[in-house]
């Protein structure tokens, strides 16, 4: 994805924020690994592409998409919500409920990967990599 600001319509909505359907996705300046998803006068979420941190994760998402015929033909980008912590090495990502974005139509949605090994609080930096971050 080119690093620019994009307006998105969220359907299905983010869990817990069902009343908000319009967001702006913008890159974090000086950091190509993170993006802000912001609602006007509302919440903002830090996002990342899961392949930056979890090499096998996209295969699980592809399996979900194959079982959902509405998305088989689409080329979707996958993002996950990152939970900020006091220490960078303690940040987590919600791998259980990724966001699927179609930049062509500017549509997005959050989907729960039921029966997956992933959690809503999966560490971005596992113990073996924690010494090398922040």
C-alpha cells in the first residue's frame, strides 16, 4: 500500500464500536510498520500488517477467507490492532480479530477467526526478540 491517508467505511464494524462506520487510515510518520485508524471525534487505533511480525499468520486468514465465499475473489489487505504498553517490548496484537481492507472500494471490516490458535493479546516481540527492541 502506498503511504497515504485513506477514508474507509467499516462494515462489519470494529467490535465494541458498532456505532462508528467511518475511519481514516494514515501512516505513522517516520515508521512504515504502523498506521493510525481514526474515527472523527472518536477513538483511534494503532495498526500494523501482521506479516511484519508473524510470518505464518496470513495463511490462517487465507483459510478463513476461503471458507467465506464473499471474499474469495477479492484482493484484501490484512491489518491487526496493536495494544500500546508502557514498554515497547510488551506491545501486543489482536490476531484473533484482524481487519480486512479493500483499498479499491475503500471498504473494511473486522472479522473474528473462530477456532484459531490466535489470541487478542499476541506479543509482537516474543521473548527471544525482546532484547532487541525499544
